[in-house]
C-alpha cells in the first residue's frame, strides 16, 4: 500500500471520480461527504486528503480543513464539476490544486509527491522525538555521573597539627575527569594525589571513579598492603604506585589515559616523596615567595610508556606550601585566546604566600575566572594546597 487517501467528495455520477485511479496506483481510498466522519478518519490516520472544492463550499468544512493542518495532513483540491472558479476561490485553503483530477499522470504525480513529503515529515518528527528522548537520558546520565564524581571529593581533610590542607574545585559543566584525595596512612605518613582523566563525560567520570577506588585503603591494594607478619603492612612508594596504575589501566582496556601526581608526606619531618605521570609539576612556594617545581616522574598512565617512574624528594621548611593542580588551572583562555598560563599562575602563588591557605586557593581560582572574562571553563579547575608549619 502506497498510503491512505481520504477522498472528500459527494456525488460522482456527473463529475470526476479519482478514487479508482488512486486504487489502481496502490492507495487505500476512503470516501466520505460527512464532516463528522471526515474528522474521525483524519484522527485515525490519513496520509493525504483529496477534497472536492465544490463540497467545501458548504458550511462547517473550515473546521475540517483546520484538522488537516493540525494533524499535518496535506490537502489537495480538485473540482468534480470541472469548475475552475471553485478551485481558484479555494486555492489558498489547501496544499495545491489538481486542474485535471481525471488525468492519471497528474493525479499520480501530485499525490505521490505529497504523501512522500508527509512520510518524510513524520519520520523527521519521530527522529526528533528520539533525539529529545536521548538528550534527556544523556542529561540524566550526566547528572548521575556528576553526582557520583562529586561524592568522591573529600568532605574533610586530615587534621594534623603541623600540616594544613585546602582545596578549590570548579567542575567543568560537561563533567571532567579530575579527582584528588588526602589521607593519613599511618602515624607518620600522609598520602596525597591529584589525577586528571582524558576527555569529558560519563566515560571519563567512570574511569575517575575506578582510579579513586584503586587508590582507596578500603577497596584497593595499591596504596598500602597488609601482611600477617611484622611489620604487618607496607606503604608503596610513589613510583611503585604509578607502576601499579600503569599495569592496571592499559589504554586497550578503558580507551582512556590519565595524568597523576602522587606524593607521600612525612608528618614529623616535612619530607616529601613524589612522582608524577604526565601531570603538571607540583609547585613548592617557599616562605620567601620563591617557587620550585617538582618535575620527577614519567609518562601518562595508560599509554604503556610511563614505567619506570622516577621518584623525587624534597624537604619542606616551616611556612612552605606545596600545590597540586590540574592543567585546567593554567590552560584556561580569555576571549582573545590567550591562556592564563603557568607563569601567571606561579606568580600568584608566590604573591599570596602570606594569605591563609584556603583564602589563597580561592583568590587564585577567582583570578583565573576573571581572566576568562566570563568565558565558561573548558576543563575542571582543581587546586590542592598543603602547608607545613614545622615542629
């Protein structure tokens, strides 16, 4: 069947009857001259209305034509009495006129074109509904993934007498891959890390959740391994942790890579052991405002070229600060395309060394936001500050 045609026509004895011609072309034709029945048939589904202009001269047919428009059913007019005046008067009421409704060629061509257009419009409308439904599903998935990711950000950082911790996190609207954590591993060791998974969206967020679990004391065995014999546990070094992550997260498995800085703080001495995998180097701001970058490490996690990872060591003095950050902090651009930049970022860290740690983190993030001139961030903005007070 080529389509369903509703034929609005009264008596065809003395006039033209296009019904047989349409049926011969494979159309299902229903004829009526009753307005109520016409509206009912329209609601049941018709691909085209073929209306005798002479019939439409009667009262009440304007409502039927309005139903055609409401249901997006094309209406083609013809004159059963061969009255061109009726067609001219009604031409603007439909979607075209047939000058020769008894011509198989003209009838077939016009009806075929209009029914095909209707099918295409219906297919387009169906696709648009599917797209809107999929967009709503994706929005819900993004909200759920964002909620899971935000729940992993530590609500409270360790309370240690000679250390202070602060952070600022501004998530990218499409969900980025940044996560960080600070956790005390034993009486003299604190672990801290910040990583950034490539890409955005649900897949990056899920990899972030998986890496977070791998670095958890409760769900992973990478950070601290427990034994049944003395000394009963072993804290893996930063280089060992990155090597374990490299083996656990090959690109072939997740189709993602990520950067990370991982460090161990010795509580009693201020000594820091660290290693980075493709991540922006941590910045140490000394009490005099000078800035040192910690560059030891290796390549990205997931590309199979990171191991072995080089490990570095530094000793913090009283009043020194250590900052971990994601590349979103330094790569944000203004409307002219100029990046905030590492030099501007490090300069701010040095200038704000005498501000309270949390206030300093907020001010750096605010300066980055002002620099963007209202342009929304294109990545997560993450800054983790660590201050050492000495003995």
